[in-house]
C-alpha cells in the first residue's frame, strides 16, 4: 500500500473562454455582429479542444501512422493508416471550415480572422492535423490566382465544408539536394507527345503524405539549373481505385516530434502532373503557398505555446510544494507571467499578420506590401518563442513535465518543428532582408510601429511604448547603417529584435483599446512585462 499522496494532473477548461486576450483582440478587430457570431463558434471549438479532443489525444498518445508498403499477395499498396484522432480532425476541419472559412466571400476581409481564430483555438487539440490544413489552404490560395477550370475544380475540393468532398493537399518541395535551397531540385518534368506532363525524382520530405493531391516543384526537361528553371505542378496522388499514380512511398520519417504526421520520402516515377501556370518561375508561383503556410505556422506556434501555459497554470493551482500551492509562490507566479507575456506578444503579432492577409486579399495594396515582410518576421519570431515557452511550460510541471505518459513532453517535441517547417529562422531572416530591400519597405516598417504606438496615450503604458520605439529604432538603425553585402551575419539578431519591437507595439495598442473599452487588463500586463524584458530571446 502506497501513501495517500497523489499528484493531480493538469486539466483544460474551455480553451477559448480561458484566453481573454484572443477575445479582446477579436472584439477590437471585428464588427460587433461578426464578433458575436464568431464568439459562439469559438465557444463550441474551445469546449471541444479542452474536453473530448484533448482526452482523445491523451488516450491515443502512443498511436502513430502506419505505412504498409505491400499487401499479402505481393501488390505494392503504400497504404498509410492514420490515427483515429486524425480521422476525426479531417471531419471537424471540413465541418468547421478551418480551410473554407478563409476563402468564403461572406465575411470579406474578416474571413481570415475568423478562420485563424478557429485554427488557433482548435488546432492544439488536433495532433498536428493543422499541417495538412496549412498546406491545403496554401494550395487553395495558390490555385485561386489561375483562371483554369480544371484547377478550379481541384480548388473546390480543398475549400469544401463537406467531409466526404474535402481533399487535402501536400507541398512537395524538399529534396536531398535542396532543402531550404530549393533551386537544387532534381525532379524532372517530361512532356509526352500527348502534351501531358510526368514527374520523376525523389522528394525527401513530404508532410501529411495521405493528401489526395500535392503542389510540387520540378524542372521541365531542358530548363536551366537553379530555381528559375523550376515549374509548379499539381499531382493527383491516387487513381479511382485508390492506387498511387507513379508514386511510391519509401518510408515514413522517424521524427523527433509531429509523430502523428505521416512524413514520407517519395519516389516519383513518371507520376502524371498538371502544369500550374508557366513552365518556369515555380518558386514565384508557389510563393502564395509559402505565405499561407508560414501564417499557419505562426498561428500554430501561438496556439501550442498557449496550450503549454494553460496546462502549467492549471497545474500551479493543484500542485502543493513547500507548504503552499505553486500558484501562491511569488517566483512561480512571476515565471508564469513571463510565459503569458510571450504568448500575448505572439498572438498580437500573428493576428496582425492575419488581419493584413485578409485586407490584402480584398484589394488593399499597402497591406499586401506589408505582408511581404510581416509574414516571415512573424513566422520566425513565433517559431523560436514556441520552443522556449513550451520548454518552460513543461519545466513548470517539474519532473511530470518530462514524463512521456503525462502527454506534456509532446508539447516541446512538436514545437521544435515550428522554427524548421516552412523555412528555418536563418532562411527567413534572409528572406526578411530581401523583402526589406524593396522600395518603401523600411518606411512601411517605421509606419507600422508609429501607427500602433500613436494610439497609445495611457501613462501606465509608457514603458511599453518606449521599449518598442527604442528596440525598433535600434534594429532599423543597424539595417540602415550596414551595407547590404555586410548584413547577413546580423540578420537573425535584427529579425528577432524587430519581431519583439512589433509585438510590444501591437500589445501596447491593444492594451490602450482594452482600457478605453472596459475590457481585460491582460494585454497591458503582457506589454509591460515584455517591456521589462525586451530581449528577443525569451
Ligand atoms: C502548423 C502548420 C505549419 C505548416 C506545415 C507545413 C508542412 C510542410 C513542410 C514543408 O514542406 S517544409 C518545406 C518548406 N520549404 C521552404 O519553406 C523553403 C525555404 N526556402 C526559402 O524560402 C528560400 O528563400 C527560397 C526557396 C524561396 C529561395 O529560393 P530562390 O529561388 O533562391 O529565391 P529567389 O530567387 O529569392 O525568389 C524567386 C522568386 O520567388 C522571386 O520572384 P521573381 O522571380 O519575380 O524575382 C522572389 O521574389 C519570389 N519569392 C521568394 N520568396 C518569396 C517570394 N515571393 C513572395 N514571398 C516569398 N516569401
């Protein structure tokens, strides 16, 4: 018989209702009728996320996708069986429009806010099903720009709300020769006499390989080396009888985290494909997909970090040590406040990107120009923060946080992919520099900071305003004082400092609005906390 002392596991409530910062942001950004309608939807999703889905994900902790290459009779089948929660996630994603909502005209420029608020609330309980959703959304956005009825029919599948109709899409870029450096792609596209294209080569990382289609880069025969010689293709993965079309799955990757995502190495052997756009300029053609998947990455980073803080905070209300609850220990409370502030900054910056995306897609040219540098900035900043915050969150649960069957270590293992997927921190820091080299781009960064800070007048927020201004000016001052050819080594430090400055500025503006409108003081607490710790590495 053991002693009577048992540890109480951390629990989740309604993950939307327990997140006042999101509600404050949405109340500020959306028309009242849209905010009220979305509030109802998010309550439903928050209940699902904190209740049955979280319980299912803990129950299924050890289940993983299984690849069966051959059937008992020697036929190559390459079947991938995903986990039950992934199957449920597919249904929920369709029904709740996690892709579709962002593309529906009904909400105009608010559509993306609706979609990504839903993804932020539900995503952390979907066992990384957000990965295929991100790529699906990216593909739907890329195909939208092409006036072609065949491509439009594929796109209709991607944005369907009917689980029986909705398809997901992969994004096949990465090869052994070219990970970040996509120009090294070796996959060849050959055009047969009948005009049809076929792809041959090896794709070294394909995430969510159960997708019904993929957008892939390949080099049409005779095209020059380098990224300019690549073209974009649509591959429908299986035929009417479910057989892969010129594709074989070599193996699933044995990854650190994202264990529920069937990430595979593929061989393409004359796989039939449709050309998307022209037979060159594939990187430029796939850029809309990168913008969308990088936005999803930031949303999921904020969601996963919030999940970690929610669990750590709940645990602090249950765990007694040294004669008191952790929640009554000033040092622990201070640690949690620091994590809360990081997530606040992540959410404020990410939702800014989401708002600009919605505006850009509805004709706002200035928003489109800002998005070009805001997207890599938000992606790289939040990716780093997600790892740091989830690491601290599991530490806040002590040894339990390090024990696999509490489900807590998965947070940090999954978060670790976020600075890597869709462009590493260094690659995106360089992308940011390229984006800021465009005429007017640095001025638009200054305007972004100044416009947010100009709204902040409350004396209690002065420290946040001053910290944002000083950090922003220091970063931009470095950029302007450094010759373009000399900037590379400082690119990451510049990017993280600028990301922090913008997080502070957007939090301060939100805090001001909340103060003026009788909302929570959550944004103010986050802004002041970050102002006291302006170091971009949390
Ligand atoms: C939780 C959910 C998260 C999402 C999950 C998704 C899972 C999927 C996992 C993956 O597939 S991860 C693999 C993702 N791979 C990458 O993100 C590649 C990272 N590397 C880069 O981003 C490089 O910067 C890049 C490949 C784009 C560099 O290629 P290039 O050809 O050397 O770039 P270049 O010459 O700068 O750009 C070519 C054209 O594309 C230019 O246009 P022009 O031809 O008109 O001059 C660029 O302006 C344009 N371009 C490049 N990046 C762009 C862009 N346009 C808009 N936005 C961008 N970000």
